[in-house]
C-alpha cells in the first residue's frame, strides 16, 4: 500500500505517507520532518535512504518487545 513504486522498499516519501496515516489514526494532526528522519536513522541500518521489509520487521520485533 505504501510502496508506491513497488520496489519492495519504503523510500522517504513513502515513509512520510505511512507516518501521516499513522498519526491520523492516533488523533495526531501531523508529523514533523524530524520524526521521520529520526525513524529512518534508527530503521535504515544500511543507510541506503530506504527501508527494506527486513529492516522494518527487525524494528517492529524490537519495538514490540519493549511494550
């Protein structure tokens, strides 16, 4: 749904769309560029400017263990 160009990666603009929808779902009007960049700096392990499925799942696994 968010991988608009279907390359199996989420690029920055695709992550922004994901975050905007997520923010709206929790009642937040918007997100900041800093929030998106912070997320990318944590999740994008190989620093290629996009998030792979493997990177996203690894983040989700760690995040779910914290809760």
